[in-house]
C-alpha cells in the first residue's frame, strides 16, 4: 500500500491521505427521515390553504347579510373576532410557508405572535359567543331556548381549540407534535364554516362531519406516509369526538339544566 507520494514539481514526500484532490463523495440520497419531513412540510402547507379556503368560502356566503349589511347592526366585538380569526389563518399559512422554505428563525419569531393571537382567539371567541347569544334573544333573531342550547357548539370548539394551542406551545420543540396540534386547532375553527356552504350535500352533513373529515385527512396522510397514526391524533381525537358528541346532544336534546346555565350566561 502506498503510504506516501512525492509532491508534484517539488521534492519530498507527503502522506497519501492528505492529497489536495482527496474529498469525500457527496451522498446523493436524501436520508429517509429528511425526505419524510420534506413531504410533511408540503402536506401542512397545502392543509393551511385548504382550511383557509373552507373558512373564507363558507363565511363569504353570509358575511354580507349577517355582518356587512345586516338589518340590525352587529356588535363591535363580532368585527374584532372576525379580524383576529383572519389573522390566525394568515399566520397559519405564513408559518407553514416559513417551514417549507426553511426559514426556521422567522417561524419561531412569528410563532410568539401566533400563540398570543391564539390566546386572543379564545377570549374573543367565548365573549363573542355570549354577546351574540344575548343579542339574538334581545332582537328576536332566535328563539331563546335555541340560542341558549346552541351555546354548546362554539364553547366546545373554544375549549378544544385552546387545549390544542396550549399543547402546541408546550411541544414547540417537537416539530412533529407541534405542527399536528396546530393543524387540529385550525381544523376545529371550520365548524361554523361548513354549514354556510351553499351546496345541499355539504349542508346536510351531520354535526361536525366536515371538521372530522379534515382531521381524517391528517390521519390518512400519516398512515400513508409513515405507516402509522401519530400519537398526537391518538391522544387528542378521542376527547374531541366526545366533546363534539356532548355539544350536539346539548343542542338537540336541550336538557333543562343546560338551558338554565344558558339563561344565566346570555339571559
């Protein structure tokens, strides 16, 4: 084995393993974990746009009649709620874009604003629900018992949205869990958008079927790409389904105890 070679155009020997033309060949194959992460980036990027499209399209069907040109002007807090809602969707899209283009520092910086906006969403969501419930009763826009019973759905949504955002903040150093929790939180915000679709087939979907269909897409992606369901879905979805079922039961059955609570909340 040749351990030394002579320098070109000069005298003396140098070790053969220090030749200037010696360099390791680049690995042309992307590691499997990086490849899967790359595909995940694309999935959540497209998911953010799909969720935003569902929300925008759904609310576009009623925003003129119920907000912009409402026969009875709506409370100011509804405008604030709508603005913060749009802000959350914009940040969701930006965050998935930053991850997609590998701007991790931008993603972390904007993430602080996103978490603060998520907290504002919860406060405004609950407050808007109570204010509008009282507003509908006072102005005769909804039957009092119906308004009280229907509090269950938006309050349930805010409980689980807040839980998902809080968990995402806690697991922010675990990208696989963090991104799925934000995805779940954003899916929950579509509950009020699907019933506004003009298509009878969509409007006929029972309860939370539209929301659960979006969540099912996330589960199906994980199963197809990773061969398993991520533990975030395994832990988060069962209580979400229980909460949805309870909320729908309260709306449909209108138990006296819940109506009494509703009366204390909105009159």
